[in-house]
C-alpha cells in the first residue's frame, strides 16, 4: 500500500532464496515499512526448508539489499516464547548493524500501531 507517508509491504508466508527472489527484491525495494515473515532461526530453517516461511538472517539480508527503511518481523513460531523472540530481535539488529544499514527493526506485537518514518 502506498500512501503520502510512504509504502507498506506485507510479505507473508515467503521463503527467501527461491526463483522469485529477484521479483520480491524489486517488490519491496525502498519500502518505508516491510512487515515480513521471519518465523525461524538459522538452525530451524535447515529442517523446515520448503515450508514457505522465512528465517531472521535471510529476511534481514533481503530487506537490507532492498533498502527498506523499517522492518517488522512477524509470523512468530508458536514454540518461541518472549525470551526467544527478544533474542531473535537482538540478532536481527546485530545483522543490520553489520550490514551498515540505517534500517530499524522491530517485532510485530498484538495490538501494536506503527508510525511510518
């Protein structure tokens, strides 16, 4: 959705690395806010490849390459408690910092409102 405040992209049930990745990269390019499926850890994605969900590292990489301004991670695995989610958020922020990207990262939370910046 494009509005005067910016562009919001909702990328649900998307597994990175497939043949559609160049198309997805262009679809999310320069988004003000990308809300992306990042359900799995690096370890979990190994046994869940093909299930149609993203992992933190790959989603952050994709968003950085696309020049996304704000990344909101969602579609949390039901086995992940709050502590695990906070650890994944810290990992995502570290990855963004390593990529030298100005992108901000957050976790989707029930009932939350996000202001486009």
